[in-house]
């Protein structure tokens, strides 16, 4: 932790010194000398940090020295933040004064007494910053001098590597439970015939977290009788780290003609002779290196001398190792054991030598203990070995009730392999991993939110010119590849959101490493809360299960003034008072989502270090204070589903560092303040309500033009009366790399929706757009740019006036199409993207229409009567292919549609749903009509007739809800 903090602080010192010496905006203080001294001391300390991190395990004095260093570094980080904030404040004031002068178009002088008090307060603030820097410099000088007393030396990073346990090929099969399927699958790969590409040498990586059983699986396969008979030579090498090519080559040669030389060339020659022409199995256990040059030294002689059908098994925790070896297509991810197998393993060890009647009383408790292991074999074996010698029920119950890291045996045996993986991470990655200790167990992480949280703590720094979000993506992927995260799931809605979990043992491990800095309080059952918050070292606090009412007064942060994170989970807090905010001056992250807040205190603007604020799902929150605009460092503001929120403060235009603004599902928020157009760092604006009126205070569609960094998801709600449709052109959507674009033109007053045909035509998005949704479009023709979106994968057309569908069959990557509530009467060959079917057939041109379409939905197309195919088309006699990938077709409430097109006859449909579509359903069930394609080849068919009474009620409801729209001429 300290190492990454020091690196980040050195970067900040360099940056802020540049601001101080080079920029026009300067503070009234003379601290350049102190900053340079502080930097020099920090660089001297950085040189010995590796040695200090290693020695702190055994020497408490070194551990205390590191604690002091961390405290001073954190305080300096806060001071530099204050300095930078003051620079930002002065810049903004200069800009506002310039804008005011320009607006009035006159030169005027401001009387000196007008800003007297403000100027005095700023001089005091700047003097305070200077005094803090000088004081911290003195403290760091003392700490830097103390490093000599502890004999701390500058050492290479490799010297810090903890000792790794060596492995062998021997295994006791009687003590292995589960893994039968994995073993059979791996043996099948080993014994199968090689393809042309694999004929020389096949590498099979087994990938999984520490302690999951990779080595055990490799041992099982290595000792299988069929495997022994299949290979002429079997070699087991414990690779570990560092990767030693000479040692590995000698192990493969196994003494056959091996020389005493340590020259790589001589050793490789001996190795090559020992395997020449032989079909061998080589197990490289515990691979870590990602250095391809080292692997290449071995790979080339192995490939040139091996016999056909030779195999290499590599066990590793790092997916990067498999990528480096070029073996990604044959990776074998190893998951946790099932609960039953894990319990069998535990019982086999814990109750060894005990009679059935002796063990019965312990088995129920044992099952609870095994649940803690969450399928990790090493954890089950460790706890079973511990319980084997405990004779009393109370002893078993104590283990069940304890925190798992309080058990010395668990710390030594289970956390040690995890520590190897942790140690292999770069310092910045370690900080990101440890921050996950602020979340409860079984929490479902959202990748994007996690990256924004890391960013709020200043964990995402890079030497290059990469955006912090890009660095966060790289860090997240790195942790995934090293098995710190699991159960990855793409969210279907936008494909930008990736969710994952952390294994309970890994979560215990990171909490064990951060027990001084992170604290999770479950409020239920806690009596004397104030005594729990006495440590000034506490940096991150999580509150769970707070009852309905104000923030608990019994929780005081008076002694935790360096707190950087305050998060609530499963709480019902209705109010936050100003006293609490005043205790949180160093806060970087504040998450108060899913509470019942009505308002925020005005002094929220005093949290000048705040970078992340989440108020989502506070459904009673009606207003945000104007002082929110003082949060110059704020990067992320989340207001999702704050359904009572009617407006955002005008002062938001001062949030010049804001990068992500989330306001989806704020139903009463119908306009944004004009100042948002000045937030040029903004990357996320998930929904944008815009008016075409003359209101100078409202954010207009054209104001999007200045937000060149926008990306990801954007929904535009076109509201009000549009007199100047060129506002749409000024939005310049074509230069914004959006993944999803939604255009919603709904307005209760139909007459005010006139003209959105021109608006949509001018809202041409970037050509790489992947998902598009158009709602309440009243134009009679579709915008021409739709057919230029060659990367479009998802399209939804909802409640649109057009009577003909666009030629969507031309879109080469369209995978999902939904059409609902439109006035389409007939679907013909124009839908496929051709003008005349017969002309195309006779031309004998090869064509694939809808080449990637997988899912198609027609819903509530009340006017759709015909869906025609291609007259004269026979697939077997034609070079035309239509919808070859279609797997799901749903037709819902298309009441007068009576037939399906002929080209579905030879589709690969796996699922067909016909619901509430009367004529089509009858035709399908009765088999009427010679033109009706047979559908018996479709595996899953669902046909439903809704109850006639419910159908009638639905018609009445629909009529009432959509009356104005229909009367408007739709």
C-alpha cells in the first residue's frame, strides 16, 4: 500500500510544482524549497521501500516506521489537493470575470472593498497550506533519517519474493474428491489425435486461483495408467518464479548426458538429445513468467525435437501465461469444488480414525465450516486438519463463529498461496484489489463503478497519456486474469456493464490485509458503536443495515479525520446532518445510494477532496444544494432513479472535473442547467432532456456539441417546441464514440412534436454505433444515415409513424431487431434490402440478407396484415441466403397478421413464440394455406391465445392511454 501511495505522491508533487512555477495562476506562498526537499526525501525513502516491506513482517519497529510514512504521505496528498483546488478556484473566478466583462461589453473597475473579505480568507487559506507543507516536510525529514537506523537497503524487487512451496508428481488418490469430469476431459485432450496445427506440440494450460487444485488435477492425470502407457517419456518440473531456463532444461534432460555446464546452449543441447523423436508429456507446474523471450528459449528446441503427439500441461494462476505461450484455445479454467465434494474432503480428514457415533455430533457444525470454504480444496483441507484435533463441541462452534483470518493455521496455509498472487501484482494493482475490502461478502461488482471508485481514490496512474478509465479497464482485466474475480457476467441491456464476484476466501484475504484501514459495521446488534471508531488509521468505512431515520448519532468520526470512503449498504437513512459532513473533510468517496434522503446539508460543498458521490435510488430527494458546485474535484455523480428530483443546481457548471453524470430514471427531471455544456471533461451523460425553446438557462441540444469526450450511452429526450432544428446539427453526434444512442420524442401535446423528422435527420451518430433505439418518431421516412451504421448490432423501433420498415437486411452485423407499436401495414422485400425480388433472383448475384440476425421481435403491430416472402425464390436453386443465423422469433399481439414469409422455412429457428396474434396462431395450428411454411423443425414453439375478456380490457386501457396520440393523426 505505502509503495503505491509514494509513487502517486511523487507524480502529484511533480505536477503541482509545475503548476506553481509555470502557470499564470499562482498561490501567494513561498514553499518551492520545501516541496523540493519533500520530494527528495520521498525519493530516498522509495529506494528502500522494498526492503522495508519485507522486514516489516518480522520487525514491529519497521512496521511502525511504514505506518508513520503512510500517515505523512496521506496528509501531504490532502494538502496538495487543497493546493490544486485553490488553483482551480482561481482559474474559474478569472474565467467568470472575463465572461462577465465580455457579456456587458464594457470595461469597468471593481472597487477594492467589494472582495476584501474574500481576498483575506484566501490569503489565510494559502498561508495555512504553506504552513502544513513546511510541517509535513519536517516530519518526513525525520522519517527519512530513521531509515538508516533500521539498516534499510535498496534491493531488487525479486529479492522480496516469498518462498514458494515445491511440488512433485506424487498424489494420494484416496484423498482426492471430485474432479472426475475435469480429469476425464484433460486425459481426452492428451490422448486425442493431433490436428494439423497441433501435430508438433500441444500446450494445455490449467488456470485457476491459488488453492483451487490445479496441481492436484495435473498429478491425477500424470499418474493415470492410460497416460503412462500413451507417452514414452513423462517429465514433471516445478517451474515457480523466477523462471530459470537452465534449471528447467536440466530437469527435462533428467541427467541423460547432462554436463556440469551452466551455459544455456550446452544444457539445451543435452535436453534436445534426451527427448529427440520421443512422444513425451511435460508438466510445468506453477508457471508465473509472462516473458516470452524466456519461454521461447525452451519452446523452440522442444518443438524441433519432440515426437508427434507430445503434450505440455502448464498450471498457472495467470491467464497472461497462457496468452504468452499462445495456448488460449486450449485453456482449461478450473473452478471450485461442489459443496458435496468439498464436504467429503473435509470429513475424510477431520474424522479420520473416529467412529461413526463419535463424529455424528460434529457433522452439522462441520457442514457450516465447509460452507466458509466456498469450494476451495486447500481451505477445506486446512480447516479439516485443524478440527481433527478438537474434541469439544464448543471448540468446533468457536471456529464456526470466528472470522476465518483469526485462525493462525488458516493464515499460514491458505493465505500464503494467495499472498504469492497478491505479491506478484504491481503496487498500484494491489491498492485496487485491497479497496474491494470495503464491500460485503457476495457483493456483485459492477466493473464501471469499481473503476470509478478506484479513480476517486487516485489509484489509476500511468506513465503514458492514457485516460484513467482505460487504465482502470487494464487493471480490472489483470485482476480477472489472475482469478481474483470470478463469475463474470455481461449485462444484456448495454453490453458495456460487466458484473463479477470475489471468492469468499479472497475477500477474507483482502480484509485481513486491510484490517487497520477498512472497517465494515453491521449495525444490528452493535451496542457501543463509538468505541469501535477510535483508530486514526481508518481510511474506509462501510455501514450496513442502518434502520430508518437519521444517520445514527452514536457513530462519530471525530477520531477518524483521515477517512476517505463512507459507504452505506442496505440502509434506510433519511437525513444527514451538517455535523457529520464537517467530520469528513478528507472524504474522496461518498456513497449514500438506496436510502431515503430528502435533502443534503449545504456544507456538502466543503468536501473539496470529494471525487465520487452516489445518491442513486433516494426517491424522496427533491433538490440538491447550490454548494454542490464547490466540489471542483468531483469526477462521478450518480443520481439514478431519484424520481422526485426536479432540477439540478445551476452551479453544476463549475464542476470542471466531472467525467460521469448518471441521471437515468429521474422522471421529473425535464431539463438540465446550461452550465453542463461547459463540462468538457464529461464522458458519460446517460440521458439528456433538451428543449428547443429560447430559455437561456436550459441546456439545449446544440450544447452537446462542446462535449467532445462523450461516449458510452446517451438517450436524448426531445422536448418542447422546436423553432430551430439546426440545434440538432450543432450537437455533432457524429464525432462522439457512443455505444448506444436513444432518441425519444414523446410529448403529450402532439402538436409540439411536429418537426422531429428534421431533428432526427440531423442527429447523425458516429458510424461505429452499436445500439440504436428510436421512440415516438413522427416522420414518414427514416433518416438516411440509418443504413450507414455498418457496425450496428441492436436496433429498436418503438411507436413510430412510418408505414414501411427501412431496408435493414443490408446491415451486415445486425443481431437483434425489435419493432413495436408502429403503423406498418405490410412487410415486403424492401425490408430485406432489395427493390425487386425477381430481378435479384434472375441476376444470379450472391447475396446474404440479414447475415447476422439472431433475434427478431414484432410486438403490437396492429395494422400489420402481410409479411411477404420472395416470390419465385427457392433457396436450393439460388445464391440468395436470408436470415441464416435467426434463432428466436417472437410475434406478439399482431392481431391481423395471418402468414409468415417463405424464407423462414429453411431458417435455423430454435424458438418461435406466437402470442395474442389470433389469425397467425390459428393458421399455425390448423396448417391452413399452401403458402404457410412448415414449422415442425423448430424445437421450441409457444402459441398462446389470451383470455377474450382480458383482451377486451387491454384494448380499453390501450385506447385510453394513447388517445391523444391517435387523434393527432397517427
